[in-house]
C-alpha cells in the first residue's frame, strides 16, 4: 500500500511540475500559437541568402492587404473606395492605408534619365542600331507627326529621333492593369469599375491580435461602404485573411475534435464500466499526458503550431488506451482484483504497446522538418506521460475490486469472441486475408501521390475566389519563384542580371512569361552603357553634316543640331549608377528587388511574372554562374515527395523493428501472428485510399506509421489477455472506439494534411481492430 | 507637339483633385452636346492641323481624314505631307505606314494608353463626363453653336497644358490646344458626316475580321 501511495505522490509531484511549468510559460507570454506556414517548412535552399530572400519577400507581401472596390459607375466606385479607405484609416490599426496615389510626376522620371540618354537604348533599338543603317529622317517624321505618343516623351529638341522616348517606353512601369484615374488606381472588368486600395499591417500577419483587429476594421469599413452604396462590392486578398481563417478553423477543429473525443470517450467508458471512477481517472491520465505534451513542446520549440494543436486534440483517443487496458483488467478480474498483481500482469503488454507507438513517432522526430518533428515530439511526450500515469496513479486510486459482475459486463465482447473462435479457424483466417488482399490490389494501382505544399494550409474557397478575381483584374502575379542574382560589385550584379534578362526576353517572346522585374531594366550596367553610347556615336552622331541636313529638312531650327552635338560630347563620361537610381523617388515601388550588400558582395532578385512552366525558368538560370532560380514551393514539394518515399522505406523498416520486438516476447512464429492483422490493415488502407481516389501524401504515410503503432497494440493486448480474453477484447474495442472517434473527426479537418492523416488512421485502425481477434484463432489453438 | 501627345502626358499625371460640381445649366448643355453626337455609330471628317512648335522654323501643317467609330475606336489617317495612319482601339494601337506595314502595341503595355483611347474619343465626341474626370469644363452656347473650354484641374496637369478648347454645332468643328511650354495646336474638322456603318476598307484598317456571316453593323 505504501508503495502505491509513494507512486501516487510521485505522480502528483510530476503533475504539479507540469502545471507550474505551464503556468510560467503562459505568464511569460511564451505560449504563441504559430499560424505561419513558412515556420513549419524545412529550409530548402542550399544558399542561405536565398532562404533569407524568401523570408524577406514573404514578409513584404505578408504585411500588405489589398482590396478592390467595385461598382458599375466609375464615380460611385471612387466614392465607395474613398469611404472604405477613410474607415480603415479611422480604425487606427493600419500603419498606412493607400487609396489616393501620390501624384506620379513624369518629370521626375524624365529628369532622372535625360542626362544619361546617350547611354540608354531600348532592347529593340539596340538591335536596330547594331544591325544596320538607321532611318533617322523617318524616325524624326514619326516623332513629329504622331497624333499621340506611346508613353512618356521628351521634347523634340531633346530627342528628335525618339530613341530616348523608346527607352522610357520600355521601362516596366506598367505591368499591372491598374491605371491612375482621378487620383485613384482603377481597373475595369466584369462590367464594373474597380478601385485599388491597399493597407500595411502594423506587424506580422500571423499575430492573433493583429488578425482580430484587421478583421474587425475591414468588416466595419465594408459595412460602411454598403451603407453608402448597396451595389458596391469589396474584394480582399492578403496573408492575414488566410492566417486568420486558418486560426479560426483550427480553433474550431480543436474544440470539435477535443470535445467530440472527450465526450465520446467518456460515454464509451461509462457504457463499459458503469462507474464514474474510470471516467475521472481516464481524464486525469489523458489530461496529464496532453498537458505534459504541450509544456514540453513549448519548451523545446518555443511555440506551438496550430497543426500540432489540432493533431494533439486527436491524440486524446490514443492516450486513453493505456488507462483503458488497466480498467479492462480491473473489470475482468472481478472480485479477485489486487492492484499491484493486476498491474504486473498487464505491464509487459502496455510497455510493448508504448514502445511500438514510440517507434512510429520517433521516426518522425528525426525528420529535419519542423512540422513533423513538432507533432512527433508532442505525441511522444503525451503518450509516455499517459502511460506513466497508469503505472503511478491508477493502482493507488483504483485499488478496490470491481463490484460489477465481470460476466455481464463483458457479455458482448464474450459473444463476439466466441463467434470469432467458432467461425474463424486458421484456414479461414488465411483465406480471409488472401481475399482481402485480392480486393485491395486494384486500389493500390489507383494510388496517386500529391506533394503540394498547400496540403498544409486550409484555403477557404471564398478567399481563394476573391484572390483569383483580384489577380485577374489587376494582373498582379503570385508566382513564388524568383531569381537570386549575386555580384562582387554592383556593376557585376547588373551585368549578371542583363545576361539573365536576355534569356528572359526570349521566354517573353515565346509567351512563356508575361514579363519580369529586374534592376537591369531600370539601370543598364556601365559596360552596356558604354556599348550603347558607341552605337549612338556610330549611327546618330558619326556625321554631323548629315545630322544637320536631316534636322533642317524636317523644318527644325538650325541650333538644335548644334545643341544635340554639344550635349552628346558633354555627356561623354557620365554614367547612370544603381546608387543614382536607388536615390530617385521613382525607384520606391521597386526597392524590394535590391537586397543590398552582403559578405560576398551584392545581391538582388529578379521577379518573373505570369510563369507558365517553371522548368523553363530553371533552363534560363542554368549555366549562369551568379544566377540561382529560387523556387521555394517547388523545393518544398520535392522535399515532401522525398519524405513520402523515405516514409515508405521507414514504414518497412519499422515493420521489421516491431517484428523484432514481438519476436523477443513471442518468438518468431507468434510474433508474425501478432503482426499480421496490422500488416493487413496497412495494405487494405492503401487499397481503400486508392479506391477513394484520395491522394497519397506524406501525411498519409505518417498515418500508416501510426496504424502500425496503434494496430499492433490491439493484437498485443489480445494476445496478452489470455484467460481473461473477453475483458481484454472489451478494452481493445473501447480503445479502438476512442481512437476511431478522434481520428475520424480529424478526417473532417479543413487542413488537407490532417484530413488525409485522419482518414488513413480511420481506415487503418478500423481494419486493424476488426482483424485483431485473428491472433486468438492462432494462439488459442497453439496453446490448446 | 501633337494634340494627343499632350493628352497622353496629361493622363499620365495622376490627379488629386476632388470632383467639383458644374453648374446645372452647363451640365445640361454638355449633356445635350454629347447626346447629339452619340446618335451616330460612325462619324467621318476631314481635318487640317496646324502645330506651332518652338523647335520648328515654321508651323507644321498636316491634313487627312478622321473616322470615329463608337464600336471600334478612332482611325486617324494623315494624307499630307506624308501618308501614315493610326488606329486607336480599346485594346491596341496600330501605326500603319505608307507601305501598309502595321506596328501594333497593346494599350496595356504602355502606361495610360487605355485612358488615352477613352479621352481621345471623348474629345472628338465631346463626351463631357469622360473629359470632366481630368478637366474643369465651362460651356457656352446651345447645341446648335457651342464652345467648351477645358482647364486642367491640378498643378500637375497644368505643368504641361494651359487650355483645351472645343467648339462646334452638330459636330465638333475646332479643337485648340495651348501647351504650358507655348506650343499650340489647332485642328479644324470639315465635311463631317454621321453614318451607320464602317466601309469594308475602314473595317480592314481597324483590323476587324470580316466574315460574311458576322459582318459588324454599327451600333444602334
């Protein structure tokens, strides 16, 4: 008795420790619910600069929200947009709300480039000038007689042949469909006029306070717009909306799965044991397990991701298993119960069961992938703590024998057991197994892998539709690929960017890209500027007399030719530098392209737009030494795929390991018997997934590993049950019931990864428990 | 500097001014002028243009034909002193040389070009609502004999343009542009006629596909 009390005391101390640790974490504000997908992904880039660039671009994009306010009438759309922006500003939450655009002063642009115009040439003109004689008279006529200019233009006296005009027109100032109108950025589409409004968040889109405030402010602004104009519509896009939706749905799911598992578990426990004591003890043991897991996760990872939390809620059903086995033994023993002897009898089974589960999760812990290792760590600690509770706490609190008649309590499982034993002979078991495998085989052939990174995010269809519409209306790309350009000097960097630009221009011409943003399109390298000036000299200023004649023939004043010649000579040594451009206000919208100096020199990004085939981008970067294509989403998908394949290998290895463990206790023959139901469950689950056309993902593989961990438990428990088989089967059925309930609920998660994981477990564990009594058919006859 | 060049410049400049209401009477006059021009699906005219530029020794004289289609856009055909045509559509702008060679550009590729198309048509069709997005308008006269004076609504616009003046009766007859730099442009339209449909040659210049089953008719 004293030993029991000592153990219970130890448990209390541990529980107190967990409580205090949890309270300090909570008080210290260290319990952060992480909703950022990037935080879950493993580093994929070999180049640390690339990883840094990914984070920087993601942050820059994540801190912004974008709206389009639409109405059929342009003036009503403008009024609604102003009202909307005003409301957002009044909320005081946003760092900045932009609707009225700062006046774009074309003189700023012409003033920046005009002094350097003899170093500049558009790509088209460069080809024209270098390939042959240029029709200067024709170009001058076109400049004089055109009823309109294609974009910005210098005065005739400054650029008689329109070469500088062509350079200005080639600047990618206008990759978007938005156009300034009445002080707002406007686009037309779907029979409406749409006004662009953007806002900058005061902090990270992943902070819950910011998500809540932004949600409220936007809802208020939206209702204010609707009060003003019933017909106006508002489209939104931004990381913060996705993150808020993910958080809300995760919280809903934690509630649903947690409450569903708990209530279902308690109901099942009561149904079998008809006593409140197992309920209370089960709750204590599971509660201790989950609390310990939470504290340990926050302690190790510094935060907890919502995917872990949703998964954690479903762990309840698995953590209760150990306590259930104890209760079952208690029930089966009836009046003969003696706590320590009872525990001794079930201890090997429980420990073996824990060991197999730990093997399953332990494999995930080793994966260099934060999402998986966090889930694995959570499960390892939670299950171990729940297991420990059974040893430390339960014997002390469930010492007195059960008053319920064991025979009536286990009548149903007893009945089932008899049925199994009479109907399922060894031969029939083998036949059944063969039949099931034959049925499953066609399903295997229909299995298809899916390694999309978006498996990890719940994407509400309404938000996706709005984002699509905004992309369509504004022409804003969302490709996640970009090129990283390195250079020892700014000049080398620009030269590298120009080499890439040449290849990208070819892709644009082939329709593989709609365009790209690169520093080199705004500032040519010094080397390119020298080449351009040489072309100007050769084709425009080589023969001053000819120049004078062309200008005079068109009716221009005589002094203009002299001015041109003088300006050209005066500009001989002037070069436009990246520093000049970065200082000019017009570079502001493009500063994100410039990553600045680092230990190896300088770095910049080039953003492709409207990408059709990523492999063509890879080809473009290939063989350019200082150009790297960074494709985070693609790399993560590739990583998912390799993990999925690696997972299949590990599953086989784990099967071998578990078999080894089973052999240690049961010998090779009976070990195989104990493993068989689980093996069948895994094979059948794969078949069912194939039939359901559910994609085979990394997370399904994780699910299969758990089917192994959990499924084997049932067989072990039954094998260990021996003479009290009926009570054990009651326990196994109960365990399976709670597990199926919680993982079954997980199958309805909005997060595709978790839903796939839950579905796999639902199918696999369901089959494993149905087939587990096979063990008895073999062992009973062997024992007999 | 040409008429449209000035306008393109204006349009590239974002305006910050708020909408200022016109006097009811002027709004009325402008609306009636617009309405009488809108009756025609197609308007054809001959034009002569006189540009006075600081860089030139003498004024630049141009003449040619204008076709304004409410469905397809504007065709600006210069016949003297050289042959060159421009098609200004909703989606693209085409320059057609004397030899018939077409140089096309999507209006989306170049900043502000989409609006140029709208405002150019608004100016030739005296569409006051579109013009008032960028200009303050003062109207005199009646639909038989009228004059509209447009002044840029903010300093940014005024950097390039001092005044835009339209006058006419049933159709626009004169356009006058005074640029801030002192260059001026006068366009006179004559032999203006309304019509229901474009000719086959014109359709071809507009780049409209002419299949016998789906021959585009003028709107209304």
